[in-house]
C-alpha cells in the first residue's frame, strides 16, 4: 500500500501478517477499513471494518469485597481506570443508583439484592455503552464465622492466552470442601477437589476467545464464597528465539528438538512446516518435541513454528543436510588472553554447527558445549595458555571434516617489570632487564620515542626473563620511551611500559680557542663536551652568547659567535671591558675580567646558564689582576 494509512507490516508466514497501528491513528473514534495489498501482483484482499472507539472502563477493585445475606443495603465503592461522567455500576447486569461520580465512584446496593446467599457480577458501563471487565462480589450466608470462607492463595497458570484451546487451573488455598465449585466470573467451571488445600478447574476454549480480566472465586456447596482473584487472558504471540539442533543429517532416526523462546503456554503445539510434532515438555521459555525419521529422510529445509490457539510464533529455519557439514567459523571471543591466565571459556560463532561438534585449540580437543547451530562454547584449560603466541581455533562436527582454522586467537606475553626504570639521555650501551610471563625464544621488543620507532630482537633468558639492548638513538633527548614485548613469529604483543629518559648533567671537555687577544676582533668560541641538548646556551660571565648546538647522542659542540670586542691591554691594573651579546652591548654592563696579551691563565670558576632547560657549564677566565 502506498497511501498515508499504510501500516508497518511484518510477514510471519503465508497465512499470518502482523502490523503496527500508530498512536496518531487512534486519537479520534472512527471506523477504518483493513485490507492487504500485494504490490508485486497489484492485488488487494477483501476489506474488513475496524472500529476505533474510546477506551472501555477498567474495573480493578471494589469495597466491600464480601457481603452477607440479610444485611441492610450498603454503598459499593468501585475503583478503576477510564471512568467518565455518566458511568453506571451494574449488579448482575442491573444498573444501580449512583451515589458519587468522582473522584470517588459509589453506588447504592439495596438490601433486596443481598437477601439470599450467592454472588454478584459487578461491571461498569460508560455513557457511550462501553462495558468494563467484571468482578465477582460474594454474598455469603448470614452469621458466617470469621475465617470460615474458602481462601485462594494462588492460581496456576497466572495468565492464559486468548484463543487458546482451553486450560486447567490449579487453585491452591484453604477451606476447599467436597462440593466446592470454581467460578469464572459468574460461570461455574468443572471442578475437582483434590484436598482442602487444592482443587482443579477446567476452562473451556469458549471462555478464552478474547483478551480479558476475569474474577475467579471458590464457592462451597453451602454458598460461602472466597474473595475473588483476578486472572488475565492475554493476546500475546509466542516468540521462538532459537531451535536446537538447527540441523539434521538426512536418513537419521527419531530425533529430539528443543525450541527456546518466551510466552509459551501449556498446550502450545510445535509444527515442522505444517506437520505437528509430539510435544514432550513445556515451560514458559522452552518446548521440547520429537521429529519423526520420515521428516528428515532427505536433504532440505523446514520451518519450525509454535502455535498457541489461533496465534503463531515467528518461523525458525532448520536444515536437513545430505552429509555432515563442515562448520564455518566467523568470530572467536575473547580475541586474546594474557599468558599465564586461569582457564576460561571461548565462544565461537559461525554456521553449520551440529550437536556433538568439538572445538580444537591448536589441534587439542576442548570440552565443548553446543548452544545453537551458530554458536558453541568450549573450556580452555590454563595449561594451554602458559606461552604467548597466535593459535588456531578449529571445529569439526561429529563424523565430519574440520573447519578452516580461525587464527586470530592471541595469547599475549605479560610484561611485568623493566629495570632500570629510568635512563640518562645520551647514555651508551644501555641494557634493560625484562620480567614477565609467556616469553618465547623468538621474542622481540618494540621501543617508541619522540625520535622514532624501533623493533628489535630480545635476548631470551627464560619464559619469564629477557634482556634488551636500547639503541642510543632512541635516548638522545630527555623524555620517555615506551617498551612492549612481542614475537617475531606472530602478532601477540604485551602492554606498554614507560621508561623515563632523564637529562644528563652537561660537562665540558675543551674550549676552543683556549685564549684570546685583548682588544682583538670578534671570534667564534667552540665548547666541546657531553649532554648538550637543543636549547643549551653558553654564557660569558652572566651574558648569554649567540649559541648553535651540534649535539649528537648527547655529546657535541656548542659554538658562540662574536663574544669579545672591547678588551684592552693590561697596563698594571684591572682591565674592565663590555662584552657584547650577539654584537649588541650588554645593557647590564656586566664586566668581563680578562688577562692581558702577555699571558692567559685557567679560570677558577664555572659559568652557569640558569635560564635554559639544562645547565651548561664551561670554564672561563675569571682572574682579577691588579
């Protein structure tokens, strides 16, 4: 259908469709037409009327719950939903005089209506004529001793399905004497008293034709009745969620079949296509039946359905194979475990799984549990995951060939500790000691830093110990590196562990040139040493010099340009000169104390560069002469 009234429709089978009626189509009372259209063949079905009216009142309770014959008239209070002005209470179909019409709804019951023992069927009728469900009000004999009435404590089943083929109610309680009768509203049921604590009643299919809420009471032969208990008749379609097994081998014998789902009721039937099966067990979530040999004598497919009265479940397919199928594996969960883990359960999904199939771990059979034609579980013992690696998972149906291996099951090595946990930047010949679980002789390591990514072979010591040689280029600069353990033969890898790369203390080995001529031209000063990093600066006294770094592996050269312009010869007194920074006179006027041309001595102090990220030291002339 293409009109605005087209409904979302679900195909159940060739005789059943379900459709969703949106709430916006129910806002006003009207009469609609329902029909089925087949766009493929451009045909439509016979049109049937469908009434959309206001909600009928719902009677949920009344007070009092029991009255006694011969008593005076009384006010009957009723409770429920969808009660509207003009609503009337009926006593066995007869309207009562309303005393109050909201928010408390009350009707007057004259003494003449309770002159003798019995019961009354209480209903509500709105002004539009819609009638509520009914509830039974017992009228017990006068002078009935307290506690003498029969008592209902439970009814089983608690719900029935509309359209069912009849049911047996098991009623438990007390005070059930010979001659007691169960009433369905005001209709007596065929009753069997098992004991004073239990009785059985047969509900004919005619009473279960449509959804409703009914009152169940027990009435003794002397007319004394119990308080009513409600019983719901639901219009709910049974649901099949899985069928086990999902496949059979052609030519097999009589075979059991299990249908798992929900909303199953006693008396529900199971069909293989259109052939009814013998149901051997029934619970609200599972039905068990037997499949006769003639239904699986040749290859093919079938549909399993659960039928409850006039309602049919969703179809569930099963396959009859010509021979034992080879299962197909689609996924394995979990995708990985850590080496040394405790035993665990592996879940395998795929297709063509049959009862009796076995899951294998690298060729070792596992204790396997069949779940469905597309799901199996197996127990993996701890002894199979002591070593890291990538392992094949396979499956074979009983008497059949094995599946194609599923090779994505990883057992990861466990990296526990790295020693040392910190390294000095620029260090050479650094070895890390590794402890963990599940290491193999083919173990590898991966080291990552801001300078690059290295994959190296590890030195295998044992399944719990390795040794790693750290590449010098990975620790050139301060920061961190991350280390993980893997294997050269598979994709299994451990967690990442971080190692701190600390800055080393800078040291100076030489300063070139080693001397300078006072009042000479600008020149380049080269400072050689170790642990020079990007950003290092050279200072002359307290003045920063223009600096270029050529550090490699933490050992290198720092060059400073134009560091002396105003040096004067020594004439028997202290010489004071301004040392410019990058060609610009130092605004602070910091003096540089220099030795005259006749001779240079070694400095007794070291210059410090506190402004940079690392301290740079170099020896300089600082003698004071005069």
